[in-house]
C-alpha cells in the first residue's frame, strides 16, 4: 500500500517537472521571438535588390531615352521588352517630322503610334521632342543633330501645321512637348541658326501646341551648352516680346562631363538668367550618358571607357541630379549607329549592347542592371532633403538624402573627385548625419544590387544625430536605406 502511494507521488513529481520544463521552454521561445533584434557584430548579406516592374512604380524622377528612332538608327521593337523591368517611368522620343511628312501636307503617324502606344502599355509615359527639319521644304532645316533649323516662311508654316497635327494625334496620351534638340549646338551656327532663329521657332511651336492642347506642358531650350547664358537671355527676350514666357513650363539642359559630378555651376548660372524672366520653371536633365568603349561617336569619345565605368558614371550622374531635385533622363536605352553626313559609326552610350547589322539586342550591359537597381530603390515619391552631415575622410565624398511620404530615409554617397575608374579601390569612411533618422538601415551597392545589414558597432544614435562607422566607399554610389523599403531576393 505505502509502496504504491510512493510510486504514485514520484510519478506526479516527474510529470510536474516535465510540465515546468515545457513551460520554461515555451516562455524562452516567446521571449526570444519578441525581443528586439540586437543585430550582429559583422556585416551580413541580406540578399539582392528585387527589381520592381515598371508598371508597379507609380512615380519616379529616373527616366530613359528612346531617341533616334525618328531616323531609324536603332529598332524600338528590338529593345521594347527591356522597358518592362527597367523601372524608368518616362521615355524621351523624337517626333520625326521628315519621317512623318514625306509628301507635303500628308502625315503618316503609324510608326510613332506603335511606339507611343506600346510604351504606355508597358507603364512608361512618353514625352516627345518635336524635331528635326524636313528637306521637302525650302529652308526646312536639317534632319539630324545640329543640321540647322527651319527658317523660311513656307517651312515655318508647314512646321506649324505639322505640330498641330502631331499634338492633336496624341493629346489624349502625351502631355509634355519639347521644342527641338540642342538648337544652341555649335554646328547650327554654320546654318545661320542662333537664339533668335530658335526663339522664333519656339513661339510658332508653342502657339500650335496651345491651340490644340491648352493644358499641355511645353519644354524649352534643350541646351547643349548649359553655361551659354547669352543664348538663353536672347531666347527669353525674344519670347517675351513676341509671345509669352509663361509658355515655358520646363527647361531641359544636357551635359557630358568626364567627371559625372561636374557641371552644376553652369546650371546655377542658367537658373540665374532664367529668373530674370520667369521664376516658376522646372529644370530637367533631358539627355546625358556615358559610352561603354573608347571611340564611340558623339560626346565623351576620347576616353578609355568600359562597360564597368559606364555603369558607375551613369549612377553618379543620375543621383547627383535627383539629389538636387532635377528629373533625370539617361541617354539612352539602346546603342545606335549614326549614318548621316556629319557622323558615322556606333554610339555606345546605350545600356543595351546591339548587333550593328540588324540592331538586335545582344545583351544588357552592367549599366542596365545598375540603373534598374536605382529605379527600384528610388521609384517612389521622394522629397529631397538637405541634412547637416560630416564625412570623416581624406577623399572628397558626395552625400545626398531623400525621404518618402512616410518619412523613411534614403542616403547615397560616393567618392566624387575623379573620373570613374575601371579599377575598384575601396576604403572606409565615417558619416555623421544630423536632422535625419533611420530605424533599421541596410546598405545597398546598386552596381550589383547586393544588400547588407549593418554590424551593431557601425551605427550609433545619440544627441539627435546618427553616425555610421566604417562605411565601405568607392567611386560608385552606395545607398543607405530603411530595410522596409527594400524587397530582396534571398541569396542561397
């Protein structure tokens, strides 16, 4: 009897002990799952940036160029599929007067219909530059870059009628119209084109646009020489006297410096000149890009570019613009082949490599994927910030900052004092940011899309500032962003 009771008590005690151990185990799991993540002591791979489909991006300051299709120098159908995943929300097109009106007064827009409608179907909004001239009219201007502007009365009247037909055709799909391309380009002077020739053309064009689409936004100047304030001043003086400066909604400027961080002092001079006539003007970078090889036709031909340095240059150039609040259009998606009297040969600024025989795409260059990563990270409604910061480094380092509508921060930085190098040299910097905050930051290298989490020791928050210690730095952008903003593809 007593033995039975003793065995029973021992059994109960074992069961109670097991239950206590189970409760302790469950409590431990609960606490560990709900405790704040204390982080790691080392950099850890988090994954790769997962590209956002273009259709899924609502707004972005990063756009892409689709130029030269008006002269059949590349093939839209060969590269159109790459628009789907690139993430660029607008595409710059050229209207092709000579391609559309081959017989006086007869317009065939079928080729442009196809491009405009297809781009829109892929989530990309066209903005159209109205250009170039048309040789079927005496004094109709040249049909390529810097070949002269229309200047005869007959040609200007034909241009007016063509512009009305063009805008009427696309007024339900296109809302921004750029007037000509680089009228200030030096070679135009050989054909008698100056600021007044262009201003007269602009007034004629703006009148035609507004007569058909009063709510249209008009983009002016498309400057090659950004610092040519004499040209700009003469243009506005003429428009003020003969038209309306309020027709100018946007001014586009270009620029191809070897160091992508250069040239912004000229932009400030441009803005100072424009403010004498109109204060509420937007400024866009309408065309800029880097070759991927030495000897490319066009700008920047005489430097030993590679596909590697092209990707670095493009990213620095893009972020230096949107970091200042300028919308940015990268020149351009596809390589193309010049075949006019002034230029012949491959222009390798495209971020898609082509076969020159048939313009088919051979492959996407590193610059395509790098720009795709930028379009994903910055593909949102962003406010440009101007935080107080300090960089502890012997090298010159650019720092730019943005915040989304929920207050989530993005910061980008890079070594900016040299032309991008084909050799990658990394070093560490410490970055102190004031008036900006991060909750759970990650570090992104947009060149390859890699994402890392910070070591605990690398992030210090105190006294209203945040200090990042030991940030890997090179001559290509790195990005600090809130973890919740970035969707990743996990690495195996």
